[in-house]
């Protein structure tokens, strides 16, 4: 009988070189944590904080975007409403005499007004602007002229629709009635022509304006694409001599209880 026995020392040895490599690699796999295990072992509270911060950031960006969109819609709607909403249209006329002053003779109202010069105009009025249309030949070229009094931007704009030209000057609130007062005046004129007097003013072109957007929305809507010039009153310019009449254009209009003859001259 042959007895086969295994040594306990041999039984503890690795089965071979290849076996040792496999065992070693297996042990390395078990010993070195994988990225997946590292992620799984992250603190749940830290992950929750990161998730909360990410959600908060996305919400803030969304709200900010919505705020910009709503602001644009509100401003755009307000501008479109003011520009496209039909304004109140009035028509009125005045007989006038060139008095060279601000007093009307007491017997003027007793005269027959038909031989006095006469001017008609239409005005569109809203809360802060008045657009006056002068149908008679203006600026010596037979074209129509619009005058915009903008109480928001404090600007007056003369628009020659034939020559496609704009002339702007600061609004003279001591002469130009407010939109509400103009409305009252034209309601009075609806019953018949008003007899009044003529005053004179002379404006001088000072410079060309390249960017009309800086003058406000209402001026921009009328003068965009037109040659636009800034003006000054001649009385405010020191040392400027009067020029020949050929360099000037004249328009008669009214935005008060008197008629104004405005002469616009090249410097």
C-alpha cells in the first residue's frame, strides 16, 4: 500500500508563478479603490449641498433672463403705444397783424378780419408731445412742414418733409404752450378764426447731428434717415452778423395765442 501525503508547508505555497501574479493583481484590484467607489463613498450631505447650489444658480439665471425679457416687453410696448396710438387731432386758424409787439389795439376785433393775413394748421396732441402740421407753403419751397414739441426731451424739431431735413433746438417753454393748454386753445379755435398779432424769431444752424437717437424716441422716429441740424437763437449768439435773405427760410405757425414767424438761417 502506498500512502500519499501532502505537506502543510506546500499547501500554503502559491500554486505557481502565474498563480502568484493573478493573486497579486486580484489583491491590487481589491486594495486600490476605484473612482466609482470614491464617488459612492462621498459624504451625502456634501453632495446635497452641491446639488442645491447648482439648482439655485440655474433658478437665478432663469429669473434674470425673464426679468430682462419682461423689461424689454414693457419698454417696447410703452414706446409702441405712444407712437402708434391715435392722437387727438385738432384744426384751427388765426388772423394776424404784424404789430412788432405784444399788445393788440382795442379796435382790432371790430375790424373785418378777411383782409388780414390768415394761417391754418393742424395739431396732434398727446400727454407730452404736440405735432403741428403747417399746410401752407413753407421754407420757400412749397413743401409741408411739421413741428414737434417734445416735453419729455425738451426739444423742438422742425421737419421739412420735402427736403427730408430736420432742424432741432431746445424747447422754449416760455412760448410754447403745454399740450393740455394747446388742446384748450384749439378747442376755442374750433368755433372760428382768432384775431391776433405776429412775432418774429430767427434761428441759426450751428452744426450737423450724426446720431439722432440721442435726441429721444419721438425725434428719432421723425428724423431717422434725414439730414439733421442743431440750431441756436440769433439773440443768444454774440458777434454774429445778419446774413442775406437768400440764406434763410421762413415759416409762420402758432403754438400760443399769437403767430410766430420763424426764420431759419445758415450760419
